[in-house]
């Protein structure tokens, strides 16, 4: 049994690495490469697209960090307002809404929309 457990642990490590998000530089490079190929950009244009993409990605990441901090602060305030039982139910409801939103986003990216019968 120990051999199976060790094997399972070994196979999970590479999967975790595969899910790492690309760096802002990698994302900007990918965008500029795609656009250069699709629109036959000059080297100067490609560099400008890279610079703009990098700036956008970094700005979005900072905005995301701020949203996370604001969400945590609001969560702490809610914890002080609700009873322990109410707070637990509220957290469960929040998690459910997040799962639903994530599912809906996934369907949207797959070309399916909420309510589609196809």
C-alpha cells in the first residue's frame, strides 16, 4: 500500500506545475507573437504590442490583488455582523455562487450559454 501512495504523490507533483499561471511577460509575449503572425506586424509593431500587453496584464493583476484584499476585508466585517451560524450559511452560499459563476464562464468559453437547449 505504501508503494501505491508514494506513486500517487509522485504523479501529482507534475500536474501542479502544469497548472502554474504564465508570467505577465509570457502572456504579453504570447499575445504579441499571435498578433505578429496574424497581422504581419513589423518588429517595431510587435514590440509596441508586447509593451502594451505587458502593461495591461500587470494592471489587471494589480486590480485583481486589490479586489482580493477588499473581498477579505468585507468578509471580516460580515463575520462581525452575522452570528456564527449565519456566517457559516453565508459562506456556503458564497461558495455556491462562485461555483455557479465559474461553471457559467466555462460554458460561455465552450460556446454554450446558460439556458441553451443544444
